[in-house]
C-alpha cells in the first residue's frame, strides 16, 4: 500500500521579526492597563520562555498527530485484512487510482466505504439521534387545546 510519510516539524524559528512582534504584543498588554504596567510586566514571560512554550506545543502536536495516523493506519489495515478477497481487491484498486493525499485518513475513508462500516455508523448515529429526539419531545410540555372566547 502506498502512503505519504508525515513530515517532521522543524524547530521553531524565532527570528528577529517574530521577536519584534512578540515585544510589541507584550507592550500592548502593558499599555492596556496604564495604571498597572509593572504588575502586567511581572506576569509576562521572556522571549526564551515563549520559544520553549511554542516548541513544546509543536512537539506535542506532532506526537499526537503521528499517534493518530498510526492508530488509524493499524485499525484500517486490520479491517482490510479481515475482508474477503473481492473487497480487498476493490479497496486496493480504489487506493491505487486515488489522486488525493495518501494519508491514513483517506485510506480509512476508502476502507470504510467499501467495507460498509460508514453506513453502519451513520445508521447507528441516526437511530441514536431519533432516540434523543423522542426523549426531548417527551419532556416538552404539550400544547393544550385553545379555548374559544
């Protein structure tokens, strides 16, 4: 099966332009409260802390995204190998002619449509929505007959 590797994030480039923008942001925060500029400045963090915070967020996003893609890839390949040979051939053909991005999410889309999982999930969601609507409508007060005066 063909697929595109998920690119690694590059380290945060906190260049002079971004440093100046960060300094302007902090100055705007101090100017917003002219009576308490020292208090606001005491709560602000340094540019190095900001770079470290952004790098942590980037690393966390990369880790969770890669984990999600790996989980979906494993799950859908397990579904693929549990299907009959005809359905596997259909999925393989659709995947080979797929012109979009070759990521696990798109592979999951093809497997779900061919295997029927998509229709089962939609039917279950509609049944759940119908049950919720019944419960909500049962809780609403009924309108009594209007009296003619």
